[in-house]
């Protein structure tokens, strides 16, 4: 369905331009021996420098100390897994409320993390505290044999509020700022707020101390020998013990648990690929919603027949001037059946993905023919679209016009479901689970899963009032036991 107000107004889209800092790195360094105690007072507003750029005084490395070097005044993480813990004098290396600021650069396709409220651990991934993620591109874990690809990107509060698209490119320095005030955790990238999470009174726990607020030290992660990540300008500003909580936790505890279970169990960012900036919904309101629930959004631009962008020229002009929030995706919503000839492959590649549906056709035809005839036409239409059009996602899957919805389970027979599922599987087109329309049914989703079809979440909102929280999608993911390999993401 086309929502004509859903075209972002380029004058209202927030965007920050970040300067690139080019640093020459000499890959020769002496491994410093740790000895706790280093602390230099920073002249600005009570900040204290934690790393002198020359030694590892005040820091202690776990399991593989040789994975840490000092290169051109920066901590360099490269080698077998190791975590570098702060054990210096500042606040007796025990921080509860604080602001932490540092500059980070991931060289190439690299993975790392920044821990807080943690404690020294000789081996393994730290069990205590939280981690903010450092990874800017799709990272394939070299040390695993199960084709694991890390989708949680820079800016993510790992496993709690995950972000699917990094706002930062590889090989550029950027600033990471992390604050804890009472029960509120906030993460900023180059001054842009990415995570705004307030822990509820009874937080979701997978094990004691794990991603639960308390107090503790900081640690940097050396993830693997294939990753090189640098840290510098590391400073902290401790805040008073009685610092008030500025944010508000989600009141719906059951829903918060469902969000966390999806993040922990499926281990993916909770992503809505079908959002319209329509009905008064501004970009900033969308991003506030994203931060509150930990969503990654894909903004849909309707292109083709009966839309604002009916030609290649009009769409290209819009894209040339559109500056989107860097942590969002951009989706091409293809309208009409001639869109693939209207827009070139190069223009389509300017989007992260392409999706379409037959909702408008269904509303028009469904009121003029009998239900059985309509269903046969609908199935043929879906199979034709999936088979012939270059799309990534089929949206509003199994949509029926209002007059027929009460008979959904009767009209979507086994034969009809099988035809649609087989077409999706054969042509590698993902099926959208739609939050607002509450489709497909669990039976349809299970059948598609068994056939190897991938899934996405989508809202297809009409404005700000029905943006929602992906409740239906999360319930279906749990009921149908969807796992990590069952979900589709852009390459």
C-alpha cells in the first residue's frame, strides 16, 4: 500500500557530518608490562585520563597479554582472545555512575567491545557487566565452523539493545561515549545518542551479574587474531553515588522480557524493515522510538505507479538530497507491476533492499469477485511477483481484504499455502511477518520455516500512532521457534 505522506522531508531529517581523522600506524611496538596506578587529571570538568599513550600502567590483560600493543599512542588489540581490564587508582577501579569517553578505530572488518561494571577474569568472555559493541561491517567469525555472522553493530548495548546498521565506516576514528546514571545507560557515537536504556526493577537475567547494573571496572576486548581495533584518548568522569535516573524503564515487564529473550536467544537486532514516515511521524520521533525499544528501522520509500516517484529521474533527484540517520536502512517499496523496467539496477542498488506486495490490488479486486476466485487469483499473482520481480522481501504476506479476513484460515488452504511457500523458497524471497496486520498465521509461518523461507519483521504503519512495538512479530518468533538462521538481513 502506498502512503503518500511517507516520503521523508529532507529538511527535517537529522544528520551529523563526522570528520575523518587519518592516522598513520606503524606496526612495530614494544609490549608494555602492566602495573596498576596510572592516573592523570584532565583539565576539563573533572575528567581523568586512564591511559597515558605510552605504557599499560593501570591495566591488566587476561589469558593472552601479547594481544595488546601500543601503536602511535593508542592501545592496539590484535591477537588471540584477551581482555584488558582497568585496575588503576581512579575510584579504586570501581565505577557505578560515570561517563566514559574514548576514541576508537576498527581496521577493516574487525570486532571488539567495551565493557563496564565488570571485573577481572582470567579466561573467556567477561561474565559480569555490560558490553558496548565495536563492529562496523558484517563480521564472519573465523574461529567458528557454523557460519556465524555478527549482526549487532557499533553502538549496540550487546544483547540488551542491539543495532543492526553501524553509523561508522571501517578505518575511521570515532568517539564512543558511555554513561551510567542510576538505572539509565546511554551510548553515544560521535555525540549522537544511539542507546537510551533504563533497567527495570526486575531485569531480565540469563545468569547472575550478566548484563545487570551494579558497579565495577572497564575492559576492552581483543576478539580474535583477524581483528585489529585501536583505542585512545581514554578518560572517565566519575559521577556521585546518588546520581538520579534520568530515563524511564518500560512498564510492560513481560514485553521487556520478550525483547531481551529475542535478543539473547535469536541473537539478532530487532529490525523493522517496513516503516513509513507518514501521518506526522518525524525522523526524530522514529529514532526516539528506536532507542527506547532497541529497534533498527528500515525506512520505506514508495516508488513506481501512483507514487511521488514514478520516474527514474524523480527518484534519483530525491536520493541525491536525502540524508538519512546512519543507523537506519533504506528500503525501496515497489508499486505497480512495471516498476522493474522503470528503475535501473543501479538505482535499485542505492537502497539496502527492495520489497513489494499485492495489498492495493487485493483491496480493489477482493470486493468484485467471489472469495474462491479471488484466492486463486491472489495466489497466482503472488507466485508471479515472487518469480518474476527482483525483490528481497514479500511484504504484507497473506493479506486479505477486510470482507474476507474472518475466513482467513478457511481461504488459505494447504494447497494455496504450499504454492506461495514453494515460490518464496525457490526464489530466495523473504516473507514479512507484519505487526500491524498480524499476518501470516502461525500455521503459515511454520510451513514456510520448514521449507527454508527466511523472515523479516515489518509494521507498515500509517503514522506515529500505529508505529507499535512489533508485539505480534516477537510472539510469532517465540511460538514458531524461529532461530537465527530463519531471519533475512541485507548483505
